[in-house]
C-alpha cells in the first residue's frame, strides 16, 4: 500500500487578507471624492458664479478701449504727483539681478502679503514715521499735521484698492496743482467718487484709487510736462 502525504496550505496572514478587503473601497472612494471635490464642485460653483455674479467671477476687471487695465479688487502703485496715491504696500518680489534674493515690489499681485511686523516693532514704527514725513512733504502739510492711518500703514494683503476719504481729501490740493485745477473742484471730484458703506452698514466710506485716477484722466487730463 502506498502512503500518500497530504499537503496542507497555511492560511494567509490576517493583515494581508484585510488589505485585500479594503483596497477596492479605498480606491473607489478616492476616485469618487476626487471627481466630486476636484471636478464637479469647482465647475458648479464657477458656473453659478458666472450666472449670478459675472463681473466678480471674471475678476472685477476694469476695461478701457477694449483692454483690461486692472481690477477693482487689486490696487496699483501710483507715484506721480498728478495721481491719487494708494496705501503703502509691503509686498516683495524676486530681485532681477539676483534670483536668490527678494526686493520690495509694491502691489505685486503675484506675492500678496503683509510685513507681519507687530505694533511694537521698531522697524515698523520707523517705517511709519518715515512714511508720515514723506506724506506731509509731498502734500504740503505742516510737520505736525495729523496723517490718516491708511496713508502710513500697509494692508494685510498689500493690494488694498481703496483709501479713506480723509486720505483722498488731503491729497486733493496736490492733484489740483498738478492738473491746473482749483482745490475746490478737486474736492468735489473726490466727493463724487466716494463709495458708501457696503450694504449701508459695513465698513467706512472709501475711494477706489484706480477708478478715481482713470476718471480723473478722462475728465481732467494731466498737463504735459514742460520741455
């Protein structure tokens, strides 16, 4: 009689069996949520936004002569005396001469941010004092004249498109002189372009710097520079 040896296979480890059991549902749920949150939801919100708020969904762009010249939500850096100046900006950018370094680039929309300096920071206090002096000098104010806080401090984004009415009114004489107008006329122009509180209750009256300067150029073009 021939003896036959029975071969008994050991059962698979419990961990291996459990892994095989969850692989399919994990992959299926991953694909499902990727499609929902990464494709369907963005497409739905974008579609609804374009229907209900088409201007805002496209970036609140300001168009002149068929060309986009900026956005109502992103400030631009103005330095010429005939233009209204916005808030200081603490944004920076890559140094063109040395890509490993950064330099100050006001209103750099590609790198929004604040200085992150605290209220007792000596660097911040020195910067505010320097900005206040420059503001008084360029606007012909007395050395001890009060200066609006938004004229000497940067916003959290560094891209704030608006300034306070007080800030704009103090700049009015400089704008008037640069454009050959009376200060009274310039103050009236400031009042005409003042936006009220949002929904009549939120925030403070303000002026959009870019829109104001574009309107000013259209209504009272700057005088050509002397040759």
